[in-house]
């Protein structure tokens, strides 16, 4: 199995998370501190979940091949179950974080800044020839 596409996919997912962390690092305004904290947690999960998710997925695949060769080994089965449960928890947290990062911008539309609805005079920016 070629690891390059898996590594590139995980790297792109981490970069996607870093883009969401820019809102925290650049001190973007949030309507409330609760929404700011939710954004921080969701951005942290989105940034840090892909690498362990990929690693645990590969571990699960390798454990399945090992458990076929030694089905009597209870420790391999316990490790496989624990890894699978951890993988599912990371997946669930990632999905919830993505939903939060989709919902928060829509929720924040209720508290627009004062000048958000002002008309823009585009002719000042793009004069007609």
C-alpha cells in the first residue's frame, strides 16, 4: 500500500484546520465568548484529528491481518477493539467539529457590525471609462 496519498490527504486536512485557526490567531471578532470558545475547540479538533485518524486506521488494517494469523491471541483482539473505538471517537469528534464550524458563521449573522448593511458606492472603486 502506497502511503503517499494518505500522507498528502492528512496534510491537506491539517492545512484546512490551520486556516480555521487563523480566526483565533488574528483575533477575529465573535458575537459571544461562548461562540469563540466553541470555534477554538472545533478548530483544534479539525487541525489535530487527521493525523491520529490516519495512523489508527492503518493500525486497524494491520491488526486485522495479524489477528487472522493468530486468532487465539486475546491481546491482539483487545488492542484491535480499543484502537477501533478510539478511531470512532476521533471520527465522531471531527464530524461534530465540522458541523460547529459550519453553523457558527451562520449563527453569527445575527450580530452583524454596524456598517455591514451600508450601500457601497462601487463607482468610486471602478470608475466607468
